[in-house]
C-alpha cells in the first residue's frame, strides 16, 4: 500500500514525547504526530490524549526531503460542531454580560447588524478615550 500526502491510514502509537507521538504505519514506516495535530482542543500533555499501543487513524500531512512523515490525528476526523450563534467575540467580554456588566444585546444575525454593533461600540470607546485624555491633559496644566 503506497501512501502519500492526504492519505488516511490506521497506525499504532509506539512512543510518546513532550512534543508529540510516534506512530507505526503500514509497510514498516513510521511518522510523527506533532502535539498541535493531536486534537482540535488545546493539548497540554500528549499523555492526556494518547497511550502507547493505541490504534489511531492518521492523515499524512507532509513528507519531507529526508522521508520523514508528518501526521495529523485531528485532520483525519471531522472537526467538532460549533455551538449555534458562536462566532468571533465582538468585544473583550465573554458570556452574557456586555461592556461594564450591562446585559449583552441579542447576537446580530446579518453583516449589517454586526457592523452597526461594531461601529456603535467603537464610537463609544473612542468617546470615552477622548474624555479621559481631556481630563488627564487638564490635570497636567495645573
């Protein structure tokens, strides 16, 4: 079985390091799954996700000029579904509280609504910065 970049194959974890895991592949070959390619979530310790001897499905994501095979476990599976309404945050706050603890308005659905929300927040922040700047410059004159 010849495999190249893009191939998805079954392998067996043969070694675990701080930076990833080595996986035995068909035809006596082996490759490395870098820690960043183990899961879609943050991986602090490889041993929290893999054990030696574990069978894994991997995708070949690269073969360098020395024949070393780079593998990915996360790219061999579908990404986890994103919760509904979860996009990039519009500001620094997370959760249901908006700026300065005020309840956050309903999540905008259209681009125009998002743009309007961004512009309103931006204008408000600029106004506050200008007021703070005026106050600090008045203090400096005394």
